[in-house]
C-alpha cells in the first residue's frame, strides 16, 4: 500500500511491512503498531490499512469501525500502563495517511508536557526497548476487549 499521491513513501503505508513484534493488532481495515520515531513507552499508532488522506478520505466501513478500534486501543493502553490519562491525537499534517497517536500520559509527565505538548516527549522519552516490553500487555488487553465485543482480531 503505497502513497501514490506523492513521490515520498508514506510511513503509514510502509507499516504494512512492519514486523509482527511491533503490532498490537490488525484486521482488514485497521492496524495498531509501535511506529519508528514514536517509540515512547505507551505510544501506539492506530492507522487505516489502506492509504486514505485524512479522516475525510475514510470510506463508510472504516468510519463505522474506527470508533471501536480507537476506544479499545485507548482502553488497552490505559489498562496496561495504569496511566491517569491516555490521549487520542489526530493531526495529519506530517503524514496525511489517516492515523491517530494513542499516547499514555503518566503521573511523572510534568504540566508543560501535557495535552498537546506531550508530543515533545517524542524525542525526550524515546525508548524502543521499553516500548517493546510494554507491547505484549497492550496486545493482550486489546484482544480481550475486542473479544468481549465480538470483534475478530489478528
């Protein structure tokens, strides 16, 4: 799934080739992974599996399923991290392929790094090893939540 609208490869489309060890889940429409450059423990990208520009590019099936996938991923991240807040952020400026950043915010995050300023932690708290260690707990919580609602996950 390449971005055919630009000459540069689409990072979110390239995640189709991500190693299974980085993936929380994938289904026919959505996938969630640890994405290179966003390897902060408790941060995951939820992305449309096909290239869709922004939320306005999603089709009806993607729109219908997005809310549940986002809710379950936020709940799984919150459960696995114990974070008092878990953000669901959508921008689309740097990567137009529709995706959201799910970012756990721990008690230790200072006030000047909360809300939108949490993105400053992208470099300040990058720790690929710690992010990978957290993934199995998030995956297990996500699958349990999805099964409870009857969704199929892979």
